[in-house]
């Protein structure tokens, strides 16, 4: 089974991919809230990479309430399911950006480069979290 991990932000979509064991960064797409553009871009990725399941980061507040972005993610999930007829699983993404930044800081990556990579790494953390938990 081939998985696609997604971290949807207001300006970018971080994408990772896995064959079911290790999640790797695929790419980041800039979108400026043009979700139809994202669906078009994802269509070729899903087709070319033969994706079976999508894991979509679900932003919650630390007290487990839904953030404003959560409603956008829920709408995007519905669009993904309708367009691609694939299962889309929501994965709690709390702290993924912090984890991603911490990893890059430890790797001595400059602040400027971290800004460009954080969404891809966050999608990798989201997907890897799902993969690690699914077989337990």
C-alpha cells in the first residue's frame, strides 16, 4: 500500500509519501488558498505514485478543541474523497511544526532554510505517526 501524507497550511501544502514503512518528504506546493489548484496538482501525484490512502494532518488546539484551520481541513478532506475516491484519514498534527523545527535546529539548518522545509517535514511527521500507530 502506498500512502500520501499531507500538511495543509494557509499558503503551502507539505507532501510526504510512504510504501508503508518509512515516510519521506515528497514536495511542498505553494497555493495561497487555491484549493482547486491543489486538487489538480495532487491528481498527477496520486496517479503517478499509485497512492492508495491519504493521511491528512488535522489541526487541533492543545485543549483538543478544533482550530479555525480544522474546518478548512475538513472541507479539504471531503474534496479529496470526492475527487479521488480514496480513504482520507485525519491524523492529529499538534506539535508537528515544533517537532519539525526542533529536528532542523538540531541539524544546524538556518532559519531561512527551515521556513522552506518545515511543511514537508511536518507532513513526514504526520504520516510517520500514522504508520507507527497503525500496526499496533
